[in-house]
């Protein structure tokens, strides 16, 4: 079964200090909880998730592993 989801994440350079990452994560999380922002996003079918740094790393790793295997299994090759 193929389930396609799209997602959006905010990434920073690898050497960004953890305190800066956490400050950004909190500010974005706060903005996404604003009733007007949340209402507009949800009205367009968005599902708002908040992940810790470790959860985000694990999610991105799973996504990066999923697609090459799927494409290979389906016989899809780049042209």
C-alpha cells in the first residue's frame, strides 16, 4: 500500500548552536498555535505537528530511507 504525505520542515545549518535551534523551534511552535494561523492552515488541510529535535531527526531518516527502496521496488529509474 502506498501512502503519500507531504510535509514541511524548517532546517538550519549543521553547526547551528542548539540554543538557537531551540529558540527557533519554540518561536515557530508558538506562531503555529496562534488561533488565526492554526485556523488558516487547518482550513487548507494541514495537520500541525510539533516534534522534538530527536523526533525530527528520526522522521527525516525514515523518509530518506523509504523512497529509494520504494522506487527500486517499483522499477522506477531516473532518466
